[in-house]
C-alpha cells in the first residue's frame, strides 16, 4: 500500500481558515445537521440525536481524521472567526488511496464562494499528500455542489449509486496530476 503524507491540520485561503476541531465547534456542527435537506441520510432524529455532547465527543476523539492524509477540517472566516462549515478528505464511498472530498456549509454561508475556496485548498493539499485521484458523490438534486465541483475540474464519471428514496448519487472525479484551472 502506498504511503501518503498527512493532510495539513490547518489551511489558509484569502478569506478562510481550515483548522483543527475545538470542543466549541460541536454546537455549530450540530446546527449543520438541522439545516440538511430532508432527503439527506444524516439528520437529527426524532429523539434529538445526536446531541451537542455526543458530537463534541466525536470531534474530540476525531474519527474524522482516522487515517494519515485524511480528515475533515472546520472552516472559519478569517475576518470574524465565525464557524461556517467543514471541508476535507474522507474514505466515504471512495477508498484510502482515492478518497472522497466532502464539504458542508451553514446556509448563512451559501452563495459567497466559500465552498469553492475551501475545497480548492483541500484539492491542492490532497495533491501534496501524494494521492492521484479524488472522488465526490453528489445527490442528483444538489446543483450547488455540482457547481462547486465543476469549478474545481471534477467531472462526472460513469458511476451512479441509485437511491429512489433520497435521489441517486452521481460520482464525480478529478485526477490530481493536473493543475487546477
């Protein structure tokens, strides 16, 4: 199995900082769950779970960065320190060698180019880990995520995971030996 360099624990862009998780991120992270489209798989359940305390435990035990060269990083605005979401690499539906890029932003942060800016930094960092390809799975109804990925030179593969209840997942991919356009 190839060896990969670690994804940096902090990435900085013109307007954003992607950094390590803090206990104080748990409430904002849970807020993302409450805003998710009803067709999303992971939402707050009828019993109010996961709770802020459960999420805090997850973040501090950091299963989001369980493998070298992978991890999801919280995104904050550099001008205010406001938590607005997360972005990073995960096995997800991909693999350790060809991970999936994942991102989610609070609704208040939509429409400002933050997802593209954060994901661009992660794609560039992923190339520096030594990986050669990234994947992303996007529900067919999520046009905003398709726009972000297309700006980062991802293209539709022939793979589709069918889900008549929540919407099919379209597999997007990007080869990392090409510079970002």
